[in-house]
């Protein structure tokens, strides 16, 4: 179930490489690699950014800004969009620099209820 949602998300975003459903503990639940260029190590990306996401959530709470729902990290070659599902899990997609980030954000948002139902 998770894999088909991740696969559909990656395959429907121009420039997407991979997607992962991961726990904040850094343990992947499921992942899909195989977009237009499948050389991204989505598991390593997820593990590294899970730490960053936890720190951002903590800072947002300390600032009384509410919960962080979505974080985007853009580098020269890759953008990673992370969307929080709940207190335990997040979803991330890796998209190349020329990829369609707007569609990736939209499809992540649409995937959240399906993934939560399946958890």
C-alpha cells in the first residue's frame, strides 16, 4: 500500500527521483526509488533530514509558532520536500533542481490522508 502511493507520487512529478515514508527515529517504513534519475539515496536523505526536521519542530514550538507541517531544503542539485504526517512519521520526496516542486508539494499533501489511513 505505502509503496504504491510513493511510486505514484514520484512517477507523477517531473524531475522526481525518490520518495520515502520514514519515522522520526530515522527508520524507513517504505520507499520508492526510480524516478527520472534514480541515483538519489533517499534513505540517507531521510535519515539526515529527520534530525533537521526534529530540530525545526522544536524551534517552532519554542517560538510558539505552531507545528511545522512542511519543510523544503533546496541545494544546487536537489530539492527535498518533507511533509509531517503525525508525531511519529514524515514523508519526503527528492526532486532535481529543474523539477516541478509545486506539483511535488501538492501530491505529498494529497498522499498524507491515504498514508495515515494505512498506518
